[in-house]
C-alpha cells in the first residue's frame, strides 16, 4: 500500500515466496533434525550422490528466500548432495553399485525428481498447514498476489516482469493452499497467466499476448501443479471444454503446440509425470493426439533440413523425447506401444545426432519387456494364442529392425553408402545388448508374478524406476531374447577389424547375467578380448579398469577414443564437436586394427630410442 511505486514493485517480487514460506518445512517437532520434516526427507542419506530431485529449494520456490529463512539447513543438505561418488574402477564388478554406474544420468534424474515430488505430497498429507495460517494468507495476501497475473501499471515491461514473479511462485502457493485455494482464486490466476486474459474474456474469444518467460515457467511447473491437485483436476465441465479452458487442452495447445522450442522442451521433460495422473482410458485416448504432435512439424518432422530450421538447431528436442520414452512406454499396453511409440523409437534410432541415438537405446529393454506374453493379453476368446503370436511378431520386428539398421552393411551397395558410420552402428548394437543385460542384472531374483503398473493411478504409490520393476515372467522373457536372439549376432564381432567395436563388445559381455557371462562361448570370447586388451601398447583398455573374475585387474590408460561414440556407456562422454557427433563424420579415422596400432607404436618407440642415442653421442 506504499505510495512509492518502486517500493510496491519491489515487494511484489517477494510476495509469492513470502506466501509460500507459510508452509511448515519441519515436522511436528519443528526441529532441524526432525525425521518428519521436509528438509530431512529431501536432504537425508537417501539423497546422497543422487542426480536430480526437486531439493529443499522448492520451499518456497525462490532459492534466495529459502536460504534467508534457514541457511544452516540448506547448506547441510547441499553438502550431503555434493559428496563425491565412488569411482567405478573401485567398485566390485558384480556389485549393484557397479551395475548402476552404467545407467544413464537422465534415468536417475527423472526417477529422483518423481520421488522428491512424491515425498513432498506425502508430507503435505501427513502435516497439513494450520487453518489459521491459510485463513490469514487468503484474506490478507492472496488478493494482491492474484492481481499480479493481470496487473496493468502502464509499463508493459513491468507488467511482464510481475507476471513472471507470479508464475514462478505458483507451485509453492498451490502446495500451501491446496485444492480449496485452487478453486477459490488460483485457477483463475493460472488461466490468466497462460492465456493472457481472464476466463470470462477467454470464453468470448478475447486473448492477449503472453510473455515468453511466463509460458516457459508455467510449462516447467505444469506437471507439479497437476500432481499437487491430484487426478481429479483433469475432470472438466462441458462449458470449460467448449471454451478450451480445461487443463488437457491447455497442455496440448498452449504447451506442446507452442512455437517456442524451450516451452515444448520444458513440458516434454515431465510428460510421463503428467500422463501418469490420467486414468488409463483417458491416457489411451490421448495417445493418438500425442503421437501426431511428436511426429508433427514442430518436433520429429522438423529435423528435415531447411533454411528456417537447420538440423542442428532442434536436436535437443528429439533428445528429450528419447529420454522420456522408457517411462512413457511403461504407461501403455503392448499394442499401443507397437502402434504409436515403436515408430518414434525407430525414427530416433536412425537420427543423425549421436546423443539422440545413444539415449533412445535405453528404451529397447523396456520395449521388449512390454512385449512379454502376459503383457500382450487383452482379453477375449483365444487370447492366449493371440498374445503369444503378438509377442513373437513384435519381438521379431524389433530384432529385424536392429539387424537391418545396425548390422547389415555387408553388401557392396550398403557398404559404399554407409561405410564411414558402419562401425558406430555395430557399437550401438553392443550398447543395446548392454542395456538389456543391465535390466536383467538389476532384477536378479525377481519374484513378483506381474510387474505391470499401467493401471495404477493411486497417488499413494511411489513412482517406479523402469529398470527395477521386472516380474519373474518378464525376466525369463528378456533372458531368452538376449541369449537366443540378440547375443549370437554380437559374438560375431569378436574379430571385428575396428578396435572400438571389440572394446564395446567386451564392455557389453562384462555386464551379462552370470549364467551367460561365465559359461560357454561367451566366456571364451570375453577372455580372448581381455587378453587382447592387455597386449595393447599405449592403452586402449582404460574402460576395462575393473577386476573381472578369473582374470587379473587391467591397468591401462592413454589411448584416445576421440571420434568414437560414448565410452563407459555414458552419454556424457567425449564426442566430436561436443555432444553432436554426426553419423559418418569420423568413421575413416577409426577404422584401424589393433595390429596396426601396435606396429605404429613400435616404430615410434624405435625412433625415440634412436634419437636418444644420437643425443647422447652428440653430448659426448
């Protein structure tokens, strides 16, 4: 109420965080070490060394305000999270930690984000905000906060800035006030921010320009808002649907269909979290729409080269789709996956950007798991036979595509067309086998009869990691596919002329299930490759630095893998031109055999020795 507008505008910046600070961060005892407190839940031992997670900075939404409120707790939680992890080379080869170190960081981040949000919501249920605080906030502070969404100071820049402050603090305030606060005023505030006009004006067809930072902020927090309000928030009236004021329409039109790539990226990143709130029937009805949007001109189809949209400017969008596919596949039935999601996987497996291809490879184990016979049973007469036939055909379709795309380069015509990138395709096949092997190793001893969670929309159930929820029948299904269908083609690479392909095969075989790795032909091939790696002068075995049973520990370093695809199975490893390793740009430089490498090193060693002798004679 100050007469000076500078003072008023300054206070408006902190109005949202100030309101959100009424949320009780501690538990019942209001102690810093209270195990019921939100800070303990999000910053405790389980959060050490983790990637992702919303963190304690979520309360309130502005980090600066949190640090002012309780700097000691914040610094302690941050210190826990920044503890250095144990190097992979020091981990036992058959330990869970060693296997988990091969998983990509985006899977861990996605799971930790979902777990943090789940814990926040559980804390809200167990520790409700005092009624007197909610009443005081609604009466004294909320009118000024809601007014920020439609403020008109006469200066468009100031108005846009105030709307950004309003959008930024919206999740923290919804957490504080809950469903009642949403119905009272926050729903109108949200629609005012995303459409640029009030609900009544929007129903009349009136619209205003929405500042881009506001749309980006709301796209990032949309899934959080929906999770806080629960599955019932997707229920809409006929009037709201006719005026396009329901959240599903907002999600489709204002976020996924937005012209700004950052807005689309922010909402794609959390797409599985939002879809998991929908009932299975509504989620299924929405899949064809989602499929058309993802394959449309604003996303996958836009990778076509043209003047306005060069290929390298939108690869991050395709990469984000690749990262969410494992969790997205887990939400749908096998027939839906085969019809709508498998075509997207095929497009991304053939992408021109290396990081996109590497990240989508982690979807293959989840895809094959989805095709287990029990998951292909949809009810009806003769369902068992139909499910078995569907499972066989779908799995064969995946294998034939991988074989045709990654392994069939033997004909003269195909060799001439793709010889430069052929070796990277064989490495990709090895990495896919590693991913299938890892999901088996991480689920040894799976006992549940059915790991299907597609119909589970219970908010009380914690989110599931896609690589840790195999049922016993799914384990058997993947084990048979790996051993009898996928592995024989990979073992033919034991004599591949490209060193990095043999190295990728060795890393792949090391993470195989023990009953496959230590027996029969696989064990022989692995020991042969390890013996060869130990003989490489100048290194080349730096990724084989952990002890393997029945073999000595390999200590090697030095060989540069510049120009190859990811090492360690890590999508963040060194690549040509940062993360954008274009297929076929480095193939000729890598097609050298280990024998040629040894010969070159021997020549250099003899030349160096001769130079030393000449220098000694000259000094005498």
